[in-house]
């Protein structure tokens, strides 16, 4: 029998069919959009002009959705990426120099950092200005959000004779570090591999 000849209500009533397949999902995902169920959230944070938006585009592809936070004109771009087989929301935040906000952008990014239940914040910095940029890294490390340091623009740094030792920086800071060039798409796989460590597979629970 063809679907359109079937007497079952599911085809006639999309609401019913929606409810049907949703009932197979874990409880916390039920009632969410049937198109995309995000299984984690990662934000790209850092100063202006360090390559957050370019990295966001490289990670996600071209299409982005922009969300306006109520009462502000400041915007964050959001999209989904697949990491370790999971659909993860990725957020491109407005630039901030410090967690002590001086501008609307900084206030916005700070709020987002504390209110979004992030699985990870990737602190994007410019390899050419390492020492100046690490100040925010230390501030971010004092939050409850796990931090990965993404040292971007290594192509430009290398031209200036600056070589960043990823392992040494990792050992000194005690957080994962990735050197990359968003412009040349170098280091992107290493970054997503490190991101994957923060995207947890929910534990199965049994009640006997
Ligand atoms: N050479 C080079 N330029 C980059 C790199 N990443 C970003 N850019 C450029 O730096 C500028 C600022 O980047 P953008 O993504 O807008 O920075 P944001 O303000 O942190 O979002 C743009 O012109 C980018 O094309 C990189 O890895 N290498
Ligand atoms: Mg940007």
C-alpha cells in the first residue's frame, strides 16, 4: 500500500508523525526542532581582528545565522558543525580585550560566556602578538568554561620570524594549544581534534 493510501493518521497529521519520531529521542531532545538537534556548544572568543570570523567560516562553511540578543545591536553568528559524529553549535562572538567590559561588544561576549552553558571556549589569538593576547587567556582560564588556545595567523608570524612552540606553550599554560592559519586552512584538523575532547557522549543510564 502506498503511503498516501494508508489510513494511519501519521501522514495526515504532521504533528502526530513529529511526536512519533521524537518519542525515540532522549527526553532532553524531545520537543526540539526536528531539523537540527545540537549536542553541544562551542564559542570562538578573543580580541577583534584575530581571525575569529574567518575561522568560524572555515569550520562551518559559508552559511551562517545571526542572532540578535534582546536589547542590543551586537550580533553573534551561529552555525552547526559535526565533530566526532555529533552536531555542535558553534558561535562567533564579538571581539573583547578583557572580561572586564568597557564596550557593548565586550559586555555581550562576557554574558554569552557565562550564560550559554558552553562545552568549550576557543580563545583565538594572533601569533604575532602572543604576550599581549595571553592576558585574556589567563582571565578566561579563571572561568568555569574549558579553554583551548588557538594561536592563529602563524603564516604572518612565520614571515616575521616568529615561531610558536605549541608543546612548550601547552606545558606552560596547562591548557590545549593549537597553532593555525585560518587563511591558509592550516591546523584546522588539529583544532577540531582538540574540540572533540570536550564534546562528551552522554552516559547511558539504566534504572533497575
Ligand atoms: N594572513 C592571515 N590573515 C588572517 C588569518 N585569519 C584571519 N585573517 C584576516 O584577518 C582579518 C580579521 O579577521 P576576522 O576573521 O574578521 O577577525 P575577527 O575580528 O576576530 O572576527 C581579515 O582580513 C582576515 O582575512 C590568518 O590565519 N592569516
Ligand atoms: Mg568577527
